[in-house]
DNA sequence: TTTCGTGCAAAGGTTTTGCACCGCA
DNA sequence: TGCGGTGCAAAACCTTTGCACGAAA
C-alpha cells in the first residue's frame, strides 16, 4: 500500500468519525508516513511539516497528533526523555511495540516479532484483564556499543 | 528486612558513591518505603515528605529522586499522564516491572511474576543486546470495570 | 449562518537551574 | 576554607487552552 492509498484510508477513518482531512492534517500524515521508522516528537513533526507548509502552527500539530492518537491511527509513546513520541500504527502490527533502548546509543530499535501474544492470553485468564494494547521496552546495552566505548554518550559518565 | 535495615543498606550505597544520607534524603526514602506499592509522582513524594519535614523544598525532592534513580535505588517510570513516577526497587525483583493499566480505573496493578526472563535471553541471543532492565505494560480493561461502567472515568467518554 | 479547524499568544503544569547560604570535614 | 547539599525563586520546557478569524457545508 503506497502513501496515497494509506492517506486515503485514513481519510475515510476521519470522515467516519466526523473529522475532515485538512491540508495541515494531510501533510502531518505524510510526514509520519515518510518517517515510519522513527519515533518523532511533536516538535520533530512540527519542523518537518513546516518545511512543506510554513504557515502551520505548533498547536495544530499537537491537536492533529492528539486526534490521530485518539483514533488509534498513531501511537503515543514515552521513553522517559521528557517528550511524547508518535508512531504510525503499521498494518499487521496494530498494537505491538517492543523496543530495545540502549544506554549508549540514543536511538531505540523496534522488535517486530509478536512475542507477547501468549502473555496477553495469560493476563486475560489470570487477571480477568482484556488487553487492548501493550508496550515492552528492554533497557540495556548493545554488545557492539559496549566495545566501542566505556562512557555513556548521554550523561558522559562511565557505565558498568 | 525492615525499614531501618533497608535505609541502612541504601546509606551504604550512597556512601560508596560519595553521597551523604541527609535528613531530607532519609525522609524521602522512608516515604518511598512506606508507599512501596504505589507509583508516587515527585509531587506526591513532596507532599508526604513535607508532613514529616515541612522545611523541605520541592527541588530537593526532585534532586533526591534523580539521584536515587541514577543509583538504581528507585525506578523512574512514565505512564503517559504527564508526570514521572517513582518506585523503590524491591528485593528479589530488582528490575522487573510489569503493569496492567486499565482505561477505566486510574490505578495500575503490578504483576510480580517474572514472565520475561526467557524473552530477555532471546533478545540477548538474537540482537546481541545485554538487557539490564525492562518494562512491560499491558493497556486494557478489567472485566469487572467494564461491567461497572460504560464511561471512562478519566476522559468521560464512552469506551468500547 | 453555523460549524469546524486554524494560528497566535498566553497560560498551565512539570522539572531544572542559578544562587546565596549553611553545616561539616 | 572547601565542598556537598539545601531552599527559594526564576527559568526552561513541553503541552494545552482561549480567542478571533477563516473556510466550507
């Protein structure tokens, strides 16, 4: 499915829920689609959108992202760095987001494997809890990073 | 291990790292120990500490929590509600934190079972990633909550 | 006209920082 | 004296909100 088709599909989701696909919203979506592999902050999105649509306001970007999150078109995430980050929900991975968060790199890597379906089943059975979404983050260090450096790039402190 | 012993142990951790156990830090620790089962925000901690030590400043609480998080004595968490929350790391559950986050309740329930050791092993093997910590949250609804109400307590909106 | 969406600026809330001061080695 | 730690206030920061305006049904 190419970008035009995806936007078309999302447009229908908006319409069904009584919202319009304004130029601002369309460009915001394009930016999200073009950066599917990143975890963009609202500020990131704002700056990318402004390259294509300089008149846009930051508040509009926030409102658009909030709207898309509410409609479950994007997922709002939090890595503890003080800003919310947004990911387009991908086909076939409706609500699976696993990340490797390396103390030495600043980036995060996604794991796409659905390793958690069995766990969800277990939670449902043992806790009477219907899971609609989950999030799994592993914090740690890549072996390759560890070999490269003994100093954390973020804090400048030595890491064990 | 009672609270005195735990504080004693943490005192040693502080000393080893060149920090002192000031009265402010000790009372902050006591509050955290007395509320192990909650996920207190910095503001929560501040208000509880102030009951025992009215002169304390909010900045000191923030600095103490940051220090404790850095030494891995508390875990800093984020549930997406705009505030960081802090948990004492418990004996025998050094770095395991799983939560059930219900859309209808505001609280979160901890799962203590270590369901993820095998997954960590897998990540280590397949990604060359040494896991030092992980976080797993399940978002969803308790069956009992669903029966009680069709309206979300947080947003006031109907939930499916 | 009515409604929805927007840009701008202001406000809100959380967290961090600057600075003077204090206690202790 | 030197240094770590503190309280207070100000600043910084991200995000939300109020408001007037504009476009579309």
